[in-house]
C-alpha cells in the first residue's frame, strides 16, 4: 500500500524537506516537501539519489575482514573483538597516542554520531584526533572562539532581510549555502534583488552565483585578506564606524585601527587585482546600505590566510554596524543549543596552544590539522601513529596530497573503518564496520540548525528499518567503547538526549519537546533570527575581541608574503609554477561520497580543468584536449574546458572526484575522474589555524603528449 514519509535530506547542509512516496521497501518518488516551512518545496538533484544509496549493490551490509584473497564477511562479534584486541595491543605497546582517529564530513549530517562520536573519541585517551574540519572550515570556528568566546558562535548572513550581500569565495547556488544553511537559495537571492538590494561576488572565477549577481570582481587567489583589510581601512578613514548596540561590548577598537592603517586600497589594488576605487566604493556602498553583510566561504577559508579572512569578515560586519542586526550577520537561537549545552563562560578563555609532534601545527578543539597526519604516521619516535580509526571519512581523496597519505596508511599496524563502502581509504583497512545509513536512520540536524538563516526545528524517524544485521553508527561506537575500555553504555538513545536538550533549550518553556516534533513531520518554524549575541557571548567579561594578539601577529606573515619592501613581491608565478589552482563544487556531487549514484554521475563529464581562453591559446590548448596538470606533489591528466569565467593565470578543478581502482565504488571510476587532492600540497596550511590551504596551489599546465 502506497504511503508518504517526510524528512530532511541529509546529503548537504541545506536541510531541504522531502516528500517520499513508497510502497513496502520500494521508493516510488522523492519530491520537495511544499509544507516544509524552511525549504518550501525546494530540492536539488542530490536528494533524489537517496534511494540509490539505500539500494546500492556496492554498499556493505555486514562487517568484513581483509584477507589475502580480499575482504570476507565476518560476524559483528568477531569484528568488534578483532578491533578491540588490536587497538588495545597497539596502545599497550606504544602508548595511547599511537592510535589516531579521523572523522569525515558525513558525521555532521548524522544524528547519532553528532551525539556519541565525541564520547567515543575521548574514551580512546589519544591526543591524535583529526577530522574534515581542518580541511575546509576551521577558520570559522577559530574566529568564533577568539572573538565571541565559543567555537560554535558562528555568525550567519541574514539573507532574507539584507539590502546588500557581499560574497567572498562562496558559491551558494551550487553549495546550497555552506556554513550558511539556506535551502531554496536561488529564490532567496533573487528576492534580495527584487526588493532593490544588491549582490556582489568576489572570486577568481565567475561562478554560477556570480553570473546571477549584480557585480562580479575577479581577485587573485589568496589575497582576500588584503581586500578586507583595505575595506576596513576605508571605514576608519571615512569615519564610517558604526558599532550600534555593541559599542559598550567592543574590546580592541583602537588597537585594531593602529594595526590596519597601512593597508590602504591603493596598497591592496596591485596585489588583489581589484582597482583601489572599486575597493573604496564597495566599502562605502556597504556602509551606506540600509543593511549589509559580508559572507566569506571556501575560497576565503581554505587558503594560506584563511584564519585572517574569517576574522576580518567578522570585523567588517561589526564595524559597519551590521553584526547581530536584521539584514546583517546574525546568530541563531537553535532548539538544540550546542553552545549552551557546552558553555565556555567562566572557564579559562585562552589556553596555551598545543602543537603537533612533527611539524608543530596548532591544535584546536582537540584536533590536529589533518594535513600533518601522514607526517605523524611516517615519522618514527615516541607518539608515532601505529593504528588508525576512520569514521565516515575518505581522507585519501578529501585531504591534501592524498597519494602520500594513502602510502602512509599502508605502513600502519592496524586500521579500522566505520564506513558503508570499500572506498579509496577503507580498502586499506583490516576491518570495515558498515552502519545503517540514509533512509534507515532518524534525522535531526544539530550542526546545521545552528547555522540556519532562520530558526527552525525538525525531526524525522527512519523510513525503513535498518537492514538485517546492521547497526546504527552510535551503536557501533558504544559497542567499541565497551570492548576497548569496558565502558558500558548507559542505555540512552539519541532520541532521549534530543528530548532532554529540547526541553532545556530556549523553546522548552513554550512546550517544545520530542513528542511535539513527532506531531509536526514537516518541521516547526521558530521565526526569523533575532539580535541575541549579547545574551550568548561566552567571553568572561562579555566583550567582543576585535584585535586578538593571534591575528595581529599573523599580519607580519601577510606582510612578508605580499609586500616588496619585505619580500620580493613575486607572490604569483613563482617557483616555476605559472598557474594557481582553485577548487569548485559540483551541484550533482557532494565531497567524495556520492559517486555511486548513476543518476548523479550520468551526463557530461564534470571533472574538467577550467582555463581562461588567453591562457589556453598561449599553451595551444583547445576545448576537449587532455592536459597535464602538475604541482609539487603530483600530476594528473584531465579534459580541458576553456571559459571566460576564469581569471587569467588561474585554473580550476572540482573537488570530490578521483575514484581509484580496486574499490567497490564503481560508477564514477573513470580514467579522467581525477582527485584535486593529488595536486594539493599538505605542506601548504594556514599557519594561524592549521587549516589546509587547498586554494592557490602553484601548478604547471601543459597539453598532454597523447
């Protein structure tokens, strides 16, 4: 008998509501839920592929063990025992830190893992923790901590009410937001323009979003911090500082002014490629707008000065009077309030930063940068990593210089992966533990309600019972805790924790509970974002830190790289690599875990190198030619796509491709499906935060010989 199930899509950050028609265990259709108050019926192509992951013949449905003849099926009891025995043996022989963990992006979309993963990681008592956060978003969290006192106090652009949206290094029409949960983003952006507002995009590529914007400005990769410094300089020099209601809570204004006075638009122009008059007019136009907000994302975050970019983005929004204000950069009041569940106020604000063993990279929030994971495996001595546990991650494809990491993990004494596929990383594991996934698990987004442009809340039960013999991720984690260190599970389920958090949160007094959520399958609209920063600040003196010493010191590194009086000034075209490589997201893909859907991979080849026509002409490259792209760490061959949307001197590859041979995942395994992380350099990081500097990698591009 035909029935209907409502839930959120859990593939990307947008929280699109779905209406799924099904009969028995067969899916008849997946459409947008028009009654969802947040997404309003919108979905992207990825949502329709949820049925592919549920039915995928390549998906693991039982634990497997590696043998000389490949992976073989084993029981859960045997698998858990093998994992526990080996993890305990490694730690007893080499110490607790000899075991490392890596958590991938899908954990942020998994209700159970959001609640249970941190306990599992702590139970291992190892300092060697890594995750995808240091690949793409760590600068956001570091800015939240240094400025507002908590790594989860992250400002969100109030795009539904702004008059001026400046996007630096972001492409929300494809990403559906990213650190800004905004379903139906195309209509929301058009609404800005329809009410007389303006959208400006700053990017080395004229992206899909830039093509719909009112203005696009090309900028040289890795120079965004100089643009932001110059815009802030204009606000000071033109007396446009307007702190509004935050005035009494600002710390460091004069110190900031003193440190940025030399970064004039004229000084930034030659380096960024944006004329001084355009920099000045952009700053003044935003200051004069009824409301305005600057939103910086992947291009700004994943570069050598990612930490500085996100700091300066927050500073600019504060100084022009558009922080914690309608139409500006606002803060959510989520029903499940992760900030208030783990408050920082009253605790030591600044701890001495720990450093990694080999490269001395900074440790934030209990994690070292994943760019140094291979170093810690390869380098002998006390603390060397001998075993690795990955949870829903594929770092061989998703982290810098994946080829080096792939080689490194093969020398481990033991490796276990909690994953539903034999992929580029898990194929090297001794044990793979598959979990129930997608339509078999309940859905409640803790992370992305915290980043939403509107306060909403929604819970969805599983559509289907988990497959016979499968376990939920959180059940695997609690079972491993018991096997490894004897910590028995207290019986709590994710739903029990959710009910408690809802009743303790800001809406509990109004009757919000787990039962209330179950009564509202389309979700509940809790209203637009409201000014709340002063209530939520987690600094001990309730001050917003504008000029933290860590950022001011990092200006010296910026000066050394970019200014002739300190350095040669040859930032670009150096070391024999004439092009700079940047990444891009593809609408029909998400990171490295959607390649097994035929409906998402069919059609034209999207794994191409975008190159400017003048650059292509000088290299005698024509559309469709196979070109060689070489960086310090590797070389790939890929199809060329010639387009005016690229800035001269900059080339672009998509992220998330690169399926290797000998994996169960088969649909996208193409000779020309290459990984951008075979070119990105693990030695290039933002020294302030440790985040990977994926964008701006120097490369050589040549027409392939054959």
